[in-house]
C-alpha cells in the first residue's frame, strides 16, 4: 500500500485526544504500508497541545504535532497539515470522533482500485441536528453540485482521501475546507472525484465550533 499521511485538525478537544489517537492506531494496525499521523493544534487553550505531545511520545515519531500560534480556523489548520504531510496519499478527518478512522483503509483501497485523485466520505446516516445541520447541508450540496458539475452527496464531510500531488496544487483558506471537491475539480476532471458511504458518530465530548447560520455542510 502507498505511504499515507493522516491529517487531523483539533481545537480545544482535550477530552478527545487520547481516544482519537488510539482509534487511529487501531484502524491502521493492519495497513500494509508506511503511515504517519499529523495532528494540527489550532491554537487550543484547554491543554490540547500538551495532551497531543504526550500521545506522540507514547506512540512514537510517526505521530507528529503541528502547533499554530493562535486559532486560525479549521481550513488553515488543515492546510498546515497538508503542507507538512509526507505521504503519497493524504487522509483528512475531524478530531471530534464523529468521523470513524476505521473507514480510512477501506477508502484508500477504493481510491486505488478506481484510480481516483479524491475520494470523499458520504455521511449517509448523519448523527447531527436535522434543522441546524442536515437540511442546510442538503440544500448546499445540491446547489454546489449544480454550479460545479461535481455531483456528490456530502461536500462537507471532512473524511477524505487525496493524492498528495493533487491536493497540494490547491491552497485552502477562509472556509474552503467545506467545498474542497469543487476546488479540486479546478485541477482534475470531475470524473476523478468519487464518493463512498462512511460511518458517522454522534459527538460525545468537546464542543462543535460551527453552528447556525454557517452550517457544517
């Protein structure tokens, strides 16, 4: 399997640090290739970076911590991780445990089999609020698909697998992490962008940093 960098932005998620790192290692235990975990602390004030460094020491040098000097937002944190990633492939996911790391190996295999440049997760059974998340998400997904020609069901799912050479051609800023497939379509044909159903869990710790009227699509 190709080398893989797993990029996870975190902001004030101290309670999720240890279970998140543990679940990533459980998911990657049978991965037949080199991999690394890059966790980007987005200026947390609750001890998240200290907890991350503790986990890095416990697991080894393949767990790398990138610290931003202040809170720049999820898009900037994700870009910082992508910049530091060394793998042929890059996986991104949220650090709140709503994305399931166990989906990563299956997504990598699917991307390789279909020879895609981007494979995005579809939270088909999404565990979020109907009116604050699900309905705005459906409206946004349809509108973006109509405008860009990239017709996928879940633009806002952070769980994605990219070829590094492709995503590093795109610079992320503002709220661009919500619409990454549309931006990737500027450098590769839409036919090289795929989607696959993934697991989605309810948040059990920490606080969502995004809410109405700017829904996490």
